[in-house]
């Protein structure tokens, strides 16, 4: 949720942000009107309640003859107070609903436009080339006995899969390598719930325009999370946290679920775009004044991971219209996929400023001792999709795959993944 004070004092800033995102700026005007109605209703309720309190004193000190008439007036006033309280509550709910429709204010410098309007900040590593015809990750995965799409579809339907043998080991190795790196940077590991309450899903901003991409268990009224960011954002909801020692950093390991609504026909081959995958997600609670610096640190740690895996990649500054409702700025890191001849997203890291914390009531005490919303940030450190880039980048002519040196200790020292007999 945006800052109500900012809504009242500088609605034009919110409108500029909405325009940069390609959103309807009229939602700001509606929220301003709802805020005025809310404050007016609250003021009237407080006025009547004060009058009721004063009138109660008159009733107590009244004579026996005066009391019956005064009691009748007190009862009428009580009814007015009750009605005013109900109206104030309704207006408050209407304001919350209106304010929830305003997406986070984009940080200055974020590119304007949609998905195609990103800005490339840097390209790192040499794009791999081969003196043989490169195989895609699925062909390699099948030769290695690592990926089984047919049985995944048989058991669960399209866009499901089994990772078997070295495929399963490879994913676990990736996750453990990422976890070790997260621990070295002061992250606390968490294995998070993958089912969350509606108020947590709503609080993180995942029930807006992309709600149809989220799996919902209607009978239990619980949502399957598409990232552990959701559970991690809810971890300190309704709390005042201590940031005196610096940011609180968590690394959430979880299975993730996405319906991929609207993506029919896109990336259907292999494990690039699937309904279920595993991920290690970095999540940070920070002083808002430190959020942009922390954002850069998260990107740096992601780059260290990709460089250790010897992958070629680029870092992009995502355009405002492609940010998602909670992010004020987002950097994606995309690895080169040889058989597609392009970069594909492997990591994303977002600075959500105080947007999620306001919705989830997560605060800290500043130097003045007063409480204020914290900033939240998130970023991927490893996920199943990384297997695509690793297999394709490090493939050899015979279908074997060289294991990056940094990953070998997590695979028992294995240096090469070898095709299974008969594959």
C-alpha cells in the first residue's frame, strides 16, 4: 500500500508513477476522494463520541425529574454514535480497497514502458560457441537420464516433469551451493510453507492483475505460493522488528507453483516454463534508507553465483510497465541459452520499498524511537530453470556435460555428466 500522507500531499507523484507503468491514473483520484470521505466520517464519529461522553456527565449530575428526558436523548445520541462508527468503518474499508489498487511508486530512473523497454546495464562472459550442432536442454537431459517430461505429463499433465538420477542430484547441488553462499552473506535459512492465507497473498501484491496465475484451494481458502517471497514477507507481519544490527536477511527454500495463465504455446518444451519448481529465494527486511544499496548487494550476490557456474549473462533494468505491482525497481539477470540464441531470465531481484510492509503491518523503530514501515527486497539465488543454462552452456559433442568447477564439490567431485547407455 502507498503512503496515505503522500497520497494527500503529492498525488501527482503517484499519478506519474501510474503513467510510467501504463496504468490508469484515475485510481489515484478515487483514492484521494475515498481518503477525504474516510477522514470526514472519522471526524464526525469522534465529534459525536465526545458529545456522548459530555452528555453522559450531564445525565449523572441531573436531578431525578430531569433524568428521564436526558436518558432518552442519551439513547438517541448513542444510536447516532453507533451509526457514525459503522459509517467510519465502511469508509475506512472503502479507502483501503481504493488505495490497494495503486501500485508501488517506481524509483526515479526506472525505464518507462513495457516488457520490451528494459535497459541493458551490462553483459558478462563470452557467449558460448560450439564446433558441433548444439543440443537443447531437453535432449541433453533425456540423454543423461536427468529429465523425464513424458512421465511428468502422465502423472500430472502438461508442464510437469520428473528430475531423475543426475537431474535430481544436479538440482539439489545447485540449491546447496546457493544456500552455502547465502549463509556466507549472513542469511538465515528457512524452509517455508507453500500454502498461505489470503491476507498474506494479498499483502505481498500477488492478488492483483496476475491473480489468475495463482493456484487457489477454494475449500480451505488457501493459496499455493509461486515463490517463497510470499511466506517470507508474511513471516514478520504485524510485528515491530529490530534493525539495529542491520537488515534481516532470510533465504527461503521452497517448492513453487504457477499456473502460467496466458502463456499457452510459450516455452512448452522442456523445463523452462513449468507449473512446479524449486527455488532458493533471498528476502530482506531493511531500513528504507538502505534499500537501494541492499538491492545492489542482492544483484552482486546473484552475479557471483552465475559467474561461479561459468554462465554468460546480462543484467537488465526492467521497465516500469513490467515490474509487477509491488516492485519499485527490478533487475533481472538473464543467461545466454545457446539453442535459442538469446538471453532468458534466471534471476529477478526487486526493491519493494515499504509497499508490502504497509500492507502487512511490518515496522521498525527508527532513531527517533517512532515506528515506521520497513523496506522489503527479494531476489532469486537458485532455481530449477538454471539447469537449462548449465546443460546447454557446458555441453560437449558426445552429449556429455562438463560440471562447472564450483559445483563439483556438491556432486561428490563429479567432473562430467555422461549420457546413459542406450539414450
